[in-house]
C-alpha cells in the first residue's frame, strides 16, 4: 500500500507541471476567447452575453466568409507550392547526398533562412517584386519592357510566393524526416525484382513518404492560413487574409467579440484539419 501510494504521488508530481501549463496557457485562454465571442460591444465597451450571433456572422456574412475562403485558398496554394518545392530537396538529402559533408551543407542551406527575421524575409520580396525591384530592373536592362510592371506586387500572387518561400523549409524537414526512415533494403529489393528507378520512386518512395508530406502540408497550411505580415507587406486589398481582419477588429474597431468569434472558427477548423491529417497519416503510415 505504501509503495502504491508513493508511486501515485510521484506520478502526480510529474504530471502537475504539464497539466498546470496546459491549463494556464491553453484551456484558460480558449475559455476566455469563447466567453468574449458570446458577448457584444456597445460604445466600444464589452458587454457579456450568451449569443452565437458573432459565430453565425463569421460563417454567413459575406465580408468575413469571403476573406475566410480567400485565406483557405492561399493556405492551400502555399501548402501545395511548399510541398512541390520541398520534395525534390528532401529527396536529394535522403538519397543522393552520399557524402556527409554535402548533406550537412544542404541541410545548413535549408535551415539558414530561419536565422533571418520573418519581417526581413517578407520585406525582401517586396523589394524584389516592386516597381524598382530586381525583376523589373532586370527586364528593363534587357529592354524587354519600357516601364515597370506592377502586377508582380500587391496581389494574391505576391502573398502566395512570399509565404511559399518562408514556409518551404518546414515542408522540407517534414518530408526528409520521413524519407530518411525508409530502409535501403526495401528500395534494393524493389530493384532486384526488376523495378526501374521511376517505378521505385512512384510505387515505393512516394507512398512511403505520404505521412511526411501530409505533416509538412498541415504545418505550412496552418502557418500561412494565420499569417498577417505577408499580406500587410506585399498584399493589396485583394489579398487581405483573415488574420488582418482580426488585427483590424482588435486595434481599430475595438470589436473584441467579433475577433474572438473568428478565432473560435479558425481554431475549430485547425482542430478538424489536424484530426483529419492524423487519421490520414495513420492510414498511410507503414511500420518498419
């Protein structure tokens, strides 16, 4: 009895810090967010209430729903673009970097963008795509255009390009972590059975890499869906995302209940996406 009580007390002692952290930094903020979403604002003063009107406006009102769908579209574009750009790099890291020095160097090139500030990287694309930026300067120096092109910047294309550039390393590392787990004897066995290199890639490597692809896509989608810096720097009126709406509601309109309602919808969507991704990863995962 004493040993059992002691072990139970030790277990509670070990679980207390993470449970306290989870309660203070997760449950309490989410509960406060839900509480604010049920209220209203009168003369810039919050009034508690118990109404789901704000949540209904997010899902039915044209301005909020349109921006939400636009954010979803840009998030999907970023996830697909980052996956397509990151898979070849991860593939080369896993199977074609025979030298440890070369692999370490390529890995270093992948993670070195994280050493720079997010704001600097986003602003760099503004200077590249701008009227006096690198692309327009090059085209004008080659006498291909007479005046700077303006369609490179302040639109959804510039936002998607910036987000893909910033978040591709997450996709690379997720895919690489999965590709590295593929045993070499599986690939050698497929070749011994007569499979060509393309068949090995299509029927062995790609299916086994799906958990990493899904994980990288979820990460890049989640980060880009909630981003507000890139739309503010390189986006225009047509590239406003849902986080920019939340910033305006909190800082300009002082409509905290509506901002909280948008946060609840985004969190619910993120939880649904993560659950679906985990289910898909579990179904596609192969245990070695």
